[in-house]
C-alpha cells in the first residue's frame, strides 16, 4: 500500500482560513509598523484573493502586470521590492522567480503565525473601552412634549392665534395664497423648486413667533408680508436679498417707523384743527367789531 505524505504547504492549504491569514498579517503589522507599508497590504491580500479564485491552489502564478494594474502600482521596482519584503517576512513563499516583469512569479501562501496577537487585542480592547466610556458620558436624555395624535412638538406661545399649531400661513398673507407645497414641483431654469421658497417662508415665519408679545400680531403680520414679497423669478423673497438681516433689529426699526406713521396723521389733524380754530376766532372778532360799529 502506498502512503501519500502531505507537505507542510499542502496541509496548510487544506486547512486554510482567510480570517486567520488576515489576523496574522495585521498582528505582524501592528507589532512592526516600520516594516509594513500600504503596498505590502495591497499585494498580499490580492495574492490571497487570487489564490481563493483559483480554488486555493498549493502553488499558483502571480502575474506581475495583472497585480500592478489591480492595485495601482506604476513602478515595477516598487512592486518587486514590496513582493520580496513579503517573502522575507514569511507571508509568501517564492517557488520560482519570473524571468522579467511580463511573466509570472510562482508563489505559495505561507502559514505565518509568528506574530503575537496579544498586543493588538489589548490595544483594540483598550480603544473600545474608551470609546464606550465617552459614549456613556456624552449620552443625555431629551424629553420632548408631543401631541398624541400628530407627534408634533409643541411650540410655546402666549397668543394662540399666532402660535405654530393654530397659525395658518394664510393669516400672514393679504392675498390669502397658501404657502403649502403645491402638488406639482415646478422647477425653474436655475434648478430650484418653487415650493422651496414657500418652505423657507414658513421658517422665516416661525422666527417671528418669539416676538409676538413685544410687537403684537398685526405688526408681525405687516412685517412678514413686506419681507416675504417674491422676486420676479419667484426663486427668492425680499429678506433673502439682504446681505445682513437681524430680525430683532429690523423689528425694532419697523416698530418705530410704524408708530411714527400712526402719530403723523394725528399731528396733522391737530395742526389743521389749530388753524381752523384760528380762522374761526378771527371771523368772530370781525363780527364783533362790525356789531360794535353799527
């Protein structure tokens, strides 16, 4: 009876585990960072992939041109030096060297298990522990008040008519045009959807709500209607054309101007009444003078 003896390489190929190959390689890389470069990693794992596609052959050809093209190495010198490094490190066994850069090296994968895996395992465990600790320290609970029906967050407001949940966009527009997105998305030549303007107007409206108590609903509505006037192409509104726009300062200026406009008619009326009183007084004096002469 003839007994067939397996070589060390054939026994290794039969029990090959791609995960063990990867683990052993990176254990060595972690312990020897000055030796392993990106080219070594690319060549080695391409060789593993190539061997796998060939059905885990014990010995296989590793075409130089194919490997260089696959991993993006342009220089033959760089490639052959990196391959020789892998051979000297014990990851690849050189069975037969190629005659030139256009022929294949005959190689075999080596069962490299000299590296100690404790260093990398400890480093990974330490890093994972720190990462989990930071996550625990930075995690806080956030409680949001929500409606049971609509799952919409409640916005606090002292005026129910101007609050987010009750204030419809039509309340802020004199022409009663809704800002709700249209069924059809009409895209302009510039590529921006028309309903995007409406959404930005709604965001602008929400920024006015905190000033409701200070200025009142009517002032805010006039302010909103003025600054949301659309441009000719309909892609922007008046507020977006401003280089600087501080809502608090703009509202303060608007309020002063509004009060001045309200006070101006009253002052004109008082002036006119004063003139009228003066005229009437003059007429009365003339009548009294004529009566006295007669």
